[in-house]
C-alpha cells in the first residue's frame, strides 16, 4: 500500500511518520518551497504527547519545550483573581504523559526528523486529483503527477482537496481576531516564565500567555472583536503593538506590564467550520484542519491532527483493504473531533461574557469543579484504541 499526503504541516508530517513507522509507504507533498520556522506557541496535551512518544520525538522536543506545571489558569481581567487552575503535575500519573508548551516550529522540526527525508517533496502545490476503482492520481502546479492507493488531504483549513470534494464553502468567521506576539523572557519579570498556561478572561476578549522554547520566550495570544471586514487569515500578517495594548487598556497591571514589552505582533481572523459527518471519499481522506478546523480555545488543533494521524495509520494497517481502513478512520474520528470542535466553538461565548449574573455563574462553576476532571475526556482519550475498535466494528 502507498499513500500520498498533501500538506507538510503537523497533521501531514505526523501522518507520514506514523505510516512509515508501520512500514507503509507515504510521501508528503508541501506547497511551500521550504518548511520555514513559522508560527508561535502550541499546547500539547497528554492525549497528543502519548502518541508523539511512540514516534520517538518527545525526547528531542522536551529540551526545547516547557513542561506545564499549571494548565488553564484562568484569571479575572480586572484584578487577576484566579478562577480555576489545573494541576498538571498529576497528568503523568493519570494520563501517562505531561502537557508541553512548545513553539510550533520546534514541533514541525522534530516531526520532520521522524519522516524519511527522501519522501518529503517541497514546492509541490496540489492542484487536482482523480480516483479510479484502484488508484488515486494527483496533479501539482509544477506539472508533476503521482499515483497511490490512498490520498490524505492534510492541507489545512482552506484545503483545496476538501473544496473539490464538497464545494467551495468558505470557513466560518468567528467575528474575532487573534493577536500573537513572542517576547524574550529576559525582558520580563521571572513570573512570566513560570510553566503555566495563563488566561485572562474579560468582557468580549481574553488573553493567554505561557513560556515556550525552554523558557527563553513568552508566547502571547489574545482574542478580541475583529475590525469589520477583516476576515483574512494569515499566520504572517502584522498588527500594531499600540493597537494591541489599547485592546487591553484598564486590565490588571500584569497584563499591561506584559503588553508593554510587545514590539511586534501578528493579527489575523479566527475561523472554523461546523462539524461534518464525512471525512472520507473513496480513496481520499481529510485530516487535521482540512477535516475539522476548530477555534483555538481548547488548544487542541494540533493535538486532534496528531490523533487523526495515529488513528489513520492504525486503521489502514489493520483493515482488510486500504479503503476499508479509511472507512474505519472516519468512524473513529468524526465523533471525537466534532465534540472538540463544538466545545471549542462554545468557549468563545463562555470566555467573553460581560460582567454580570452569567459571568458570576460561570466563575462560580469554575470554583465548584474539579479542574483536572473537567478535561479528563480530552486527556484520557486513546485514539489508537478507538481506531482498532472501529476496524473491529466493520
Ligand atoms: C504557517 C502556520 C503557522 C501556524 N502557527 C500556529 C501557531 O502558532 N499556533 C497554533 O496553535 N496553531 C498554528 N497553526 C495551526 C496549527 O498548526 C494547525 O491548526 C494544526 O496543527 C493542524 O495542522 P494541519 O496539518 O491540519 O494544518 P496546517 O498546519 O494548516 O498545515 C497545512 C499544510 O498544508 C500546506 N498546503 C496547503 N495547501 C496545499 C496544497 N494545495 N498543496 C500542497 N500543500 C498545501 C500548507 O502550506 C501547510 O503547510 C499554524 C498553521 C500554519 C500553516
């Protein structure tokens, strides 16, 4: 069996790594001429780290990442009062792995090392595919073509393969924009380098910060109402630091102190899609953001792509034919990823409640819950066991 994977992001690279580990041929085709160190912070929760451990990449990653001690530490915008905090030191005992705060570029770099370099083809933009009863053929903008048993579309939220299968439906605009900045830790008081995923919740907006790159850098991401008409998503778009600061004027001093050190900031639209029930079309499977792009409020976009990758390798390896493997993949992944997509979408309202009775009820609910139990359904999930079960159920 051989597989063509379109997209050299986290989902595409993880797919190739899991397939190759099982001796299944996989080639990755990426449109960019080079895999640049683009992006900012990503949270890797135990459900994803358990899978990455199997690829042997966690050892390389941990020297460049930060092991989270506290996760989801919610603060009230005005006075910094802590509303909820997860003790992540229990994760290894409960879920077999810690959670890690990483730079996306570091994750891409270690995943690249888990893939046979001769199977990565840069500067190959997929422009079309056709399938027959036995094969799927793929065309690229540079006039190259290839053929395989399976095609995995890991080409991101604006996936052209998805568009060719289901029609050109634009992604859903959340009405929010994301601001992203990286600040050298030595420009900030030491408390900002604490291994904590810190969130500040306020009316209509929230701000997140945590250290990455072995604590050398503090990653800041914030969500505020988007300017009307600003719906373009680009990981390299620039914003103005003074506009960013103005969005959080009047917030607790720790937020102001952090934003005062921002000298460069990215700004872009925040998009997702509603869950769908079909990820597989014959020999073609959608994976990662191409299948289930989600708002980033559960920090699971990369994690779900990694789960997809591990599940797909499991099902195509175990099923009696490649296409049956994809059927099982869809069966295993649709319910899980739809739940994460919906939960992430709902968080936009919950995180941004205006001060008043609903916000007070939310804060009380935070105070009443067991913080780690709240995420148990995410962290304890075993994507490979579910995939094996889906194959058995065929
Ligand atoms: C440049 C970039 C930076 C990001 N930075 C962050 C970040 O800082 N923090 C965060 O939480 N998330 C970030 N993300 C999103 C996060 O990586 C994804 O949500 C998640 O990892 C799912 O990954 P994916 O592989 O499904 O999609 P993506 O990561 O979007 O990868 C898709 C890949 O497919 C390639 N591609 C698209 N169309 C074609 C085509 N026609 N032919 C060939 N290749 C194609 C793209 O160039 C890209 O490399 C970033 C994504 C990108 C692309």
